[in-house]
């Protein structure tokens, strides 16, 4: 087993391997990582992570000092009837990444989810809170976390929540599309969480990487599990309402609250999945803004992109 302290330093100009390079989070990471080293950005087309031997070979051949895994099987409902693939991508592939990271003495940054919790809590979940996923997706992500933690590789496991961005399939993009098609949206009002702009997670990840180094040494005591999400909380209905108002549809589109029972889905979701991020603040001095601020920034960047 490699002692994390022996991990090479992910300092400037190192080899970096990024998985999930075309996802909402991976796309932003890809642009930011370019300032940190030579990035080999791997998308689904280049490597299917279910091909575990190929994954291992690619890592060992690249011999990176830093591996970032932003890839995941994120289709929460589809996972219920596709557990084998969810397990392969979310649990087995991270296990292989971590083992190979250990062999290369690389630092592994791996992302996980608030869906490892069952949602029965009434105050924010900490990194020590008991986990009890309600569905296949959450269980597969938890297995991935556990494999990384047990690997002996130097690692950061970053649990985030309710991710959205201006790219890809997500709640924000769905609401904005529906708002052009309908005058009334019905959105679940009994699940609470913290909507988090993916770009903020990518930026905080860069700050965390900087914070992993001190006097030319990797701060191995900072390895481990962290919650990384925006401050504050709302429901999907509250989030939708704010999106509709901020995007200028407020006059025409009404957002009506419904219950989870009114909108049955294959996967059960936690009723409450707010993450306490005080460990992140205590150790790294990093605190993401309130979710409303994140949304304003995302929408303003969307306007600029168009
Ligand atoms: N989205 C959320 O609300 C949320 C919430 C909490 C935590 N997270 C976690 O945050 C991280 C980033 O999520 P995200 O929202 O950025 O995800 P995303 O947009 O769905 O991106 C995931 C990427 O993984 C790739 N991928 C999936 N299966 C693959 C396979 N078999 N081989 C290779 N690549 C594969 C996808 O490629 P294709 O699209 O081509 O399949 C996609 O580019 C993940 O760990 C996720 O579990 C997400």
C-alpha cells in the first residue's frame, strides 16, 4: 500500500487526468485545470469507464500526478432498472481509479452526492452523519466513495448537491425550456436541498488543490471526505420559482407547488439533503455563496454566452 504522504505533488505543469470532461462539472474543470498542468481530458467517447482493464491501463500509461473523476452515471431514475451499469461507473471505475492512483502515487479527486443520505434528518448532514441511500444511484455512489477511501491513495472525496449549469441536462435547463412552452409549471415542494452551480464547485476544487500544498509538500492530513455545496436551502419548487423570476418569465409563468406523491418517480429521493459545509470552511477556509447568488451568476453567464 502506498502511504498518501508519498503521493507526488500536483503542482504546476504536472500531468493531470480528467474523467467526465464533457459533463456539467467536468467541462468547467477542464478549462480551469489548464492553468495547473497538462490535462488529458477523457470523455465517454474516448473511454467507456465500464471497461475496467482499459481504464487501469490508460491511467498507468499516463502516469498522472493528479486524477480528477467528474464522470458518473447520474441518471437517478434510470439507475433503478440499470443497477449493473450504475455500479460499474459509480463504484467499480472509482475503485480502479483509486488503485491505479495509488500505484502512480497520484492524488485522486472524486465527486459524490447528497443522495448517500436518506433525508430523514432535520439539520444539515455532516461528513460524520450516518449514510443510508434510498436508491441505486446513491448506493452506487456510496460504494464508490468507500472504495476510494479504502484504497490507500491520497484522495479528496467531494460530496456536492443539486448541481446545475448552463450546459447539459439539468433542472435549470429543464425549467427554462418548459417556461417557453407552458404557462404553468408544477414542481415538487417537499424535498429540501441546496442548488449548487457546477462552476462554483469547479472553482472551489481548484482552491482546494492549492490548499493541499504547503512548502512543496502534500498536506496529507487534509485528505478525506468534504461536503461542497452552496449555502442555504430551498425546495425544487422554490428553486424553480426563483429561476422563472430571474429569467424574466415571472409575469407569464406560474409555478405551482406539488408533493412528491403527486409526481411519482422510479427512484425515491431524500426529503432533506442539505449538506453542512463547515468542515470545508474550517480546513480550507472555503465557503460557497448562497444558492440564490450562484443562480444569479449562472444566469448572467448564460446571457453573456448567448
Ligand atoms: N447532477 C447532480 O445534481 C449531482 C448532484 C450531486 C452530486 N453529483 C455528482 O457530481 C459529479 C458531477 O456530476 P455532473 O452533474 O457534472 O454529471 P454529468 O453532467 O451527468 O456528467 C457526467 C459525465 O460522466 C460521463 N459518463 C457517464 N457514464 C460514463 C461511462 N460509462 N464512461 C465514461 N463516461 C461516462 C457522462 O458522459 P455521457 O453524458 O456521454 O454519458 C458525462 O459526461 C458526479 O460525481 C455526480 O455523481 C451530481
